[in-house]
């Protein structure tokens, strides 16, 4: 399962047909309550929208509290051909970004797997 957003409005704008974050967290709790140890991808981490340390930490904490056993933070990968941030039909409007401005690569830094322990997340 993947959970990328705590901001429901942003989630609906990026994933309009997908289950809400609340629905995903309910499903995650149900898996935990059934004795499973689910792995959750925190994905995609979107440059300039969901990649601040505070946002990632809050999302990882929420997912850990809901019952994830492992959490894999995963940044959005864009091929070289798709790095222009204002391409026609783009689903996301990235602030301060023009067709000639490449998307930030700051989310490309490696993020570790977070293994959740009984005292909280790693």
C-alpha cells in the first residue's frame, strides 16, 4: 500500500480516483488488528509539495501509529524527458515553476527504510 499525503485536498487533486488517506489509514489499522505487519510506501514524495522534513516526519509518524511494520519513503522519479514542471496536462501545479525550470532534485537523496518498533518509528 502507498500513502503519500496527509493533506486531503492535495491528495484529491493528485489522485482524484484513488482511496482517500483516511480510508487507507483505516485499512492499515485493520491489517494491524488482523495480526499483519504491513509495509507502506510513503510515495510519491513530491518535490516542493510534500518533501519537507516536517511533512515526511509527520506522515511517517502517522503511518507508524496506524500499524505499518516497515515504511519505505519513495521520492517521485521523473525521467529526463519529463522534468519540465509545467508540461501540458500536468496534474500538479508546482509553485514558482515555469516550463523552463526543472523540478528540484532534492527529494532524490536516499531515504532509509523505516522499521517500526514497539516504542514508535525508527
